[in-house]
C-alpha cells in the first residue's frame, strides 16, 4: 500500500523513532509500513493519520503500490 509517511515525517522533521513514540509502536514497525513491507492494521492507520492530523486517505493509498 502506497503511503506518504516519509514525506509527512520530513515536513515535520520527525525521525521514525519520534513517529513511533507518538503512535506507540516500534521504530521497526514504522519502517516496515513506510517502505511498504507491511500494511498497517486499521487501528495503526488511524493512529498514524491522527499523528499528522490528517484523514487516512490523505496518508495511505490502498490502490497504489509502495515505492
């Protein structure tokens, strides 16, 4: 699933570890979602979108493939 996590993090100057702390998962989990190796659970997708104050569809594209 394609996502904008890397871009959104960069805009806020957050590391993967900082984002992970905000949504209570490991840095490795953020990396796996960000690189498209793992699709997030619905609850994690909501948490990630909420961390950026965005809607899920503004962060994730279920039709797209990861970069």
